[in-house]
C-alpha cells in the first residue's frame, strides 16, 4: 500500500511529524505498548490473535467498533439529527394508544403517562394512567389540562372560582409503584362487576394515576368542563436512586434508596438499576471505580453562588423517557445536563466525569503515541455558530422548553454578515442558571475553533480513557504542543493499529464564572391567568438568612400588574424524616411595598439545616387565589460562617499507593469537620475531593488515608461547620508537594 498520495496532501506540520517520528511509511502502524494499562491487555491481545490482522478482517472489525468514550451531543447538526427523549411539554397530555411504551423518569418533572384504562359507565368516566414503570417518591401537584388543582382528603378536586371542576365531580388518586401494589377501590366499585377493572388490577411496581369524572346536567356541562373531559397530569418526584456515599443505602436493597436529583447518581441508576436502562452489572461497571463516581456526585452537589444571593447545586437533572427509545438517548440527555463524559473501560468498568476541569483527569500523549492526525483551526461556514441559545425545562412555565439569554460573537457575525444561531439542548436541566453555566462551557469550546482527530497507538491507551489530554508533541502537532485537548469521542480503530480520538481544544478559562455578569436575566414567564383572572407569581429568588442561630427565608417576587393583591408565601420540609414532604406552612403579606419592580418579604423562622420547598401565590380582594408558583428549593443554612483552618501535623507516604494526612482541628466551636483534596499540580481550584467529610470537634486530632497511584501530588484540607459551610479556597491548609510510591 502506497502512502505517497496521503503524505503529499497532509498539512506541513503533519509532514514534519512523519519525517521526524517514522522511519518508513508503514511505521505509523507500529508502536510500543510499554506504557499500557494492564487492565486492557487481554482485550486487545485476544482481539488481534483471534482474527489476525489482515485488511479484510480489520475492515470487518472496524465496521462494528463502537464508541469507547463519548460526550453529550447537545449542539450542532449531530444534535439536530439525534434521537431525543420526549420534550418537557409532552408530559402535559397522556398517551392514548393500544399498546403504549413503558415510561420511566428521574428527578422532578410534570408527567401524564399513558392510559391503561379509559372506560365510561353511566355518568362516570374512569381512567388509569401509568406514569412510571418503577417506584417513585411522590406527587407534588395536580393539573387538569393547564389548570393547577388541589384535592381534599378524599381525593375530590376543589372547584375553581368560576365553577370549573366543582361539586365533587372529579376524584383523583395515585399509586407510587410499590410491589405488590393495590388496586383503586373507587374504580373497582364501578367496573369490578363486569371484570373490566378488579382488585387483581394492581399494577405491581407501576406508578399510576386514577381518576373518576362524573357528568353533570347538560346545562352545566360547559361550565364544569369547558375543555371537555379532563386531561390529568402531575408534578412528580420520580425515581429513587442509590447513593454510594450513604452507608445506610444498600445497592441490593431498593427500599434503602433515596430520591435525589444529583446528575451523577441519576447516571449511575440509569446505567445499572433502571429497569429500562442499560442494565449493567454494578459489580463490574461501578464498584471497580466507585471512588470516581463518588467524586463526581460530590462535584454535582457543590454549591454554586447565585447573582441574587444564596446558592444552587452545580448539576441537577430530571426528565422522562419511554421504551420506544434506546437507553443511550437518555444517557445523552443526562450527559448534556451535567456537561458529562462517559467511557467504557476494557474490563467493563464505566468511567464518568462531569463538567469541572481537574488535573487528576488529565492524561498525556506524546509524539510517540500518535501515528497520525487531522486538525482544523477554524470551521466551515455551514458549521459556524456565532450565537448559542441554551434551552432548558422551565418549571415556572409549567414545565415547557424555554430559552435563556444567549451567548454571541458580534465580531464573527459582522464577518459572515448574518447571525448563525444554534440551540443547545439541556432539556433535562430545570435550573435556568445551570443551563446558562452549561451554555457558557459549550460556547467557550465553540470559540476555540481548533478540533480534529488523533490516531492513537496502543501506547497511548491511557489517554483514550481520560476526558482531558495534554499533548507533548514538539515534533508533530506544533501548535498544540503543551496544550490540553478534550477527548470528545474515541473508538477502536483496528486498521490504524489502535484508536481514533476526536478532540477539541480545551479552553483555559472554562471554569470562569461570575454570577453577576454571566448568569443573565431570569427567562420571562408569560401571563397565565387562572379562573380567578390572577396571574401566577414569578419568584425571582429565595435566600436563606441566618440570624442568632435561627433561619428565615427572604423571598423576592416579580411585582404584579395589580397593586391590590395580597402576597401569600408557603413553605414545607422537602423530607419530614419519613421520606415524605412535611405540611405546608402559609403566611400572608397584605402590605408589601414594591421596590425596583419586586415584592420582597421575610418569613418567620424555618427549621435549621433542612431542604425547604417554597411557593407563592397572589390573593385578590375577594379572597381568590392565583395558582401557586413553581416550587423553589433552598437549604436553610443556620451557620454561614466558615471555621478557621486546620493545622497539618504530618504527611506519611510509606505505604505503596497511599498517603496519610494527619491534622489538628482549630480551637473553634465553629469547627465540625474537614474535607481532603488532592491534585497533581499546585492548584486547589482543580483538585479532587475525597469524601466523606472527616467529622470532628475543636482541638481534635484526625487523619485520613487516601489511595493514589504512584506519582507526585499536592493536597489541601478545608474546614467545614455544622451546616456544611466550607472555607474559601484561599484559606485551605496546604501540604505542599509529596510523592506516593
């Protein structure tokens, strides 16, 4: 095979690369494997020995090779063509088909499911809707069409102010998917005699909604049911997931799991435990790399400051899908919600990294590891993007797809003479600030322009299994020498004697985020008057404020158009300690003066150090309520003051593959524990956290042993208080450099 045409048509830096690194044209197919990771040796050795390395066999193998590593597809033509899960607004209307697909969901979403029963008898219309093929945590609110409704203790819908749904004509019940489950007695009483729906119709393991709707006289039918038969949907907290950070949770006992919106835990559940997911064996996929998954879950739970005050978790995730789609469709949606990257190792272990750059996730490729490459330093006109529009699921508009403020490059727009906009699909994200953070990360990548592919020899196998790769290529890729690139997708490439890695240059400033300037404005909420002709309030912010050991909430609401409305605020514990939400506590504020376009009120004292759910409503002079706003969730931090720094007393590295860090706690009542971080470079901002928190008291002495591969490291220890408030990075205690043997 002649490589002369290929050699003549490659860029000059590539020609220099071949001259300097290859003694013959075919030498690019050969390379050392002296630095391979032994886990993967049997995989590739057996592959070559079993089939040989003929061109015919290699072509066959290459055609069936699947991706080893991949990132989310959320932007560009590939995203536009990729199969997607249902849109958020699809959760408003139940599916009606003979054999509907199974449905599953995670996080908090509005969902209506699919009809399992739709039958009329006399004046009663009975329906049962399957909303999830697994156990769910609970139902938060009910909708009939787009009207939010409440039910009494017997399940009867409370009529709206215009008479809609009144006189106990609609009764609703639900099941959370226990196994075994129980039938709906109210429906069995009507349809059981005919055998249509009996006590045997339990729906074991199936979360569902049951509804009975009774007709009224013809003259009142239009007033009671102005939109025809009611279409029921609910806001639900969906799947329970396993959190390996909690010793009380057993991966083999679902009853010990908890509801969580953490994107890493949701990905773990989808890969191993989702009955409609990938169904991997967690013993092989997760346990060998459990520390990695714990670290990513910790990153997702990091508190990110908001421009309005307070914080939100870095990466929450939520959505639903059906069995019409391959599990990889939801995998992509989860990856998009956390700027994630996932990779299947040769032994079946899953490597997972969310969007926070850390040196511990960086591998290295040298000239000797690369047999060929293609690079481009700009994009074709058809691939240009000079405006990026992040899209997310907006609870404030009853869970519909909405846009955030966009990112744009006016100079590039002037250069090409028009706006070339692309959406960024983050519809499994329901925090608009998070969507903006995700969008900025992608926008910075788009602006880099430099991208391409690398043909990686087996000697570079470790880099294939890393999200970020530093190139040491003074002879080949001169312009990228010393730079970090992101491994966007890697596949096994038999014909090229190793792997092919698609990359994009990693932005040096990808972690830069200033809430005041980068967050943008809260997306607008269209006016949606209810039956009382009152708009639903829009919450701008909810902030927990600590005072003298107690906590109250400061709630900021967009000023309504009418100045005669009373503001009502209600809150409840997200979990009352028994796995269920607490009771609502409501307070009315009739005399609030708007300032700067907002109504701002402070609640009474709320429970300390708890997740609190908050909603607001407007009340007219006639006592009529608007619909309650979308739920805002805030942690009631009682102690916002971080403790002083710990003292590092000694570092022990005598045990191979391990470092032990010994500390002494400060003499401060604020101290409640310490967090330990390590990095291969002297940069705490990109260090890896080793959970859990080392609990302690003032003046106590403690130690933490951390397993690390042999290399040089730096470590830091931060103090935390009883509310989990951590020191600023600048105040962390540093160990200095040390070497793990």
